[in-house]
């Protein structure tokens, strides 16, 4: 103690300065910590705009769009007329008994689709679903591996459509860039462990855009699964995608329409502000104010979940 008292006495003139310096450093550190913990996530919205005749409306600018979240206007921070982001695409093919006769044709058309749409920066994975959901090809840009997976399609009796959507969306979740799930099915579901609602939630939570290629084996059949078809259409609409019937031009034409749609997307991004507290799901609306409401058809996801992600295991 004697030494310490003597030392303080001799150096006492700079002890207050040292104290003030340390205090300032701690305060500055605390302020920095506060700033570092502010995490505002960019909300990305892919938007397709067509006129009343279905023609793509190109050439729109950032100033042409208006975005609102839960009815509250948002400022657009990111805008691209045609997104060059990498494309992560999962192709999920129904191999249940109801579409067994079309499997060969589906595989051939899917092969041509993959060869047309994939760029070096893109990746595709392949799922088949019947009684169970199985992965035939993990994410890759090697066309030979995709071709090999398509040659291994195998039919079974039941259909796990909603499980396929859940599994496909879950697999796309960690990917960067655009995340797209293309479903080829008649819409019937007879074996899923999950539900339509939970499958849709998983797609929205993982920012997955769904395209439904609806393959109705017998269009006029008394056993046609109209409820399943409507579900496929609704899933596409809710996630900002689109649905196409194979009967309207064939599989190749349906796949081409998917490809064309992906190539004509606007990318809009914003950092949400003035959010309504306590909301789990935030609803989005994108408009082009200068045009009459009936002039353009504007497609985008209906909203996003702002809370923690859903669990990774199927309910």
C-alpha cells in the first residue's frame, strides 16, 4: 500500500486524465456495440409486369414503382430492370401413378429445359415425389449430372406434393440469389405429412418463387383433381410465380414460359421502416401509380415473415 500511495502521490496529476481517457474509450466502445447490433434486413421483391394482353412491360424505372408494406410506403433502395442474380432452381417432378404414362415425356422436356435455362453461375437440383420425396440430383450446374438424375425417375402409387414443396423450399433456403421451385404435377396429394398452409409458409419464409406446370392426364376425366389444380395455381400466385397447363401447347412450351418469365423480372429492394409492431407476416403491395389499375398485371410475392425461421423438421 505504501508503494501504491507513494506512486499515486507522485503521479497524481495524470490520474484524472487517465480516468477520463478510459471512460471515453468505454463509452465509445459501448456506442460502437450499439451500432453493430442494428440489423435491418433488405427485403427483395421480384416483380413481373404485363399488360392486359399478357405482353411483358419493359423499360420501367425505379420511379415508376411504389412499394408499401402493411399499407405503409417504403423507399426503394435497390432496383434492377433484369436481375442478373444467380438462379437456384429446384425441379420437382410428380412420379405418382396418376402421371406415370407421361414420365418419359416429362424427363425429355425437363432435360431440354435445363440445357436452355442454366448459365455458368446458376445451379439446379432435381426431386421426384410420389409416396415419398427423394433427391435425384443435388445442386449443380453440370448438365450431365442433371441428365443422369432425370434418367432415374421411378414411379410409385401415392403423391406427396406438399411434402415436396416443403422439402424443396427448405433446400433452397440457404442459397444466395433467386430461389425457384418448379413443380410438375397434376396437383393431387394423397400422402403428405405436411399441409398446404405449412408448405406455403416454408416457401415464403425461404423466399422461394413457385412455378406450377400442371399436367392433367385426362382433361375431361371425372376423377380430375380440380382442388389440387387450384392449390398449384394459388401456390404460384402467393409466391410471385405463375402456373401453366401442359395441355396449352405441351411441356416444352410450358417450360419455355417459365424461362421467359424468369428473364423478365424486375428486382426491387428496400429496408423496411415504420413497421407495425408485433406483426409476424408483413404484406406487400407493388403498384405502378402512373398507369390505370386495370392496365397492368403486377405479380410478386404477397409478403414475407419477419420473425425467426420455421423449424427444419417437417411437422
